[in-house]
C-alpha cells in the first residue's frame, strides 16, 4: 500500500513541491548572508541584463576559446540569470528540479543592481587549484558597495567547463568554527566530556537534578512526548521513503549540496583529519549549540508551535538524502542507525518540551 502510494503522481508532485519550497526558502537567507547582487555589465559586447532571457543555472555546455574568453562568457551568463519563482520551481518534475537545486543553493543568480567590469579581469590561479583556472572581476553592487566576482574553470573535451561563478567568498573558517579546529578545542571538549560523566555518577550534582526534573516532566506529559516523537519519526521516515523514489540524477545534486554545507561548517576538514576529539567537538557545536539551543530550543520556547512547524518540515527534508543511500556493511548500517536514533530522539524531546508549554 505504501509503496504504491509513493509511486503515484500525487506523491511525486507533493515531494517536488516540498523540495521546491525548501530551495525557494533558501534564497532569502542567502540574500541576508551575502551581499545583494545584480545586473549586466555596460560593455559593448555585453547586452543589458534586463534584456537577457531568464535562466536557472550556469550552462553545462563547455565554453570555447581561451580561458579568459570563457571566463568573460561565464560572467555574462551568470549576470543574465534570474531567480526562479516558487510557481516555476514547483512546476518542474523531480529530475529537472534536482538539476536546478545545486545552482540555486550553492550558486544563486544575482539580484538586480550589480555591475561587473569585464576589463578588470585578474587571474588568481594557484598550484593548489590543480588544472582549474581562477579569475576575479571587480564588481559594484546596488548602493555603490564594492565586491569581487570569481570564476572557476576546468578544461574539458570540448572546451572550458564552468566549475563556479559568483561572488567570491573566504574559504577560511572564522570565529568559533576556526577555534574548533585547534588542539585547544579538542582538549576542552574531552575535559567537558569527563566532567559530564563525573556529574552523572556524583550524587547531588546539578546534572543529576536536571535529569530528575526532566524525567518527571516526561512522565507528567507522557502522551504528548510519545505522540511528538512518533510523529516526527514518521515524518523523517516518510522523507527517507520519498528520497528512495527520486531519480538517480538526484544523487549528484544531494551530494553537492550536503558536501557544500558540511565543508562550510568545517566538518569536512575535521572528519578528514582523523582526530576524533576534533571531529566530535565540531559535531557537538553544530548539533547541540547551533541546532538544539539556538534554533530548536528557541522556537520551542515561543509557545511550542513554531518548533513543531519547523521540525515537521525540517526533519522530512533531512530524511530525503538518507533515502538515496545505498550499500554499506552491516556494521556501518548499525552504527548509522544508532547515531540517528540518539540524535533524532534528542531533537524530538526538545520539540516536545515546547509542546509542554501549550
């Protein structure tokens, strides 16, 4: 019955609409995190951006000519792109949407107001870039703010392929995320872990008192907690099942988006270092400090309703990539399941706490 439902056209349309909504909601947050961008260069060889046809993503067709000419063409194409409306996104089928998602999330089109000087091209290629060529251009944004546009190209069989085009970002971590990569952060996390374990066994410790009050609250609102946890697990499971019905072309899109997200958080460097305390510190900060305290707990404190709305949408979408997973040894699958249960149950309990306020 469930498998039949998942294959029906209504389900596919609903899933496409939800993914489109998620992609569409990303755009305002990118506008807050990045400087406003914009239009086309007033260049004799470049038509005005306002007259350019709408486009959703950077062209997949290799660019002919020299690397410099290909970079200029990539900038023109990027300036000609227009944001896709929610109506248009929701009208795409799953395969088309998966082709568009990486560009929407990681390389959003520029809003109106930017001017790029194609004559101010500077090559920034370094030995670390391998066979890629990197170029930057001076750009002015709406309101006179200055910025830099970066183009990355790699050689292909039929010409130059665009790896990335957009505003230049600093790949280096800053603030707390940079500190989490240091030995001091690893030592601090290990010390914190030992302190927590000690308080678990120390009678009269504040931690044991908090846990006791937590158990009392859970017993008092047992039905609410059970319904909340089961409902959110059900939504996450539905996301997993939905992801398993997506076409194979979506695998690449999901991998690109997830890799971009964890790299920006410093998780890729931490996990690749082989330093377990370092990786654990980065994970703890993201899962507990950012997601649990800053987002879920804050929303749950506002009478609970915002937390339920956020959690319902968030955990369904987070389940979709897991539906694309395949392979793995029994030990790997078991480890993944244990980690998922611990992590998800923790989030769901925080949401339940918000329900207790209703």
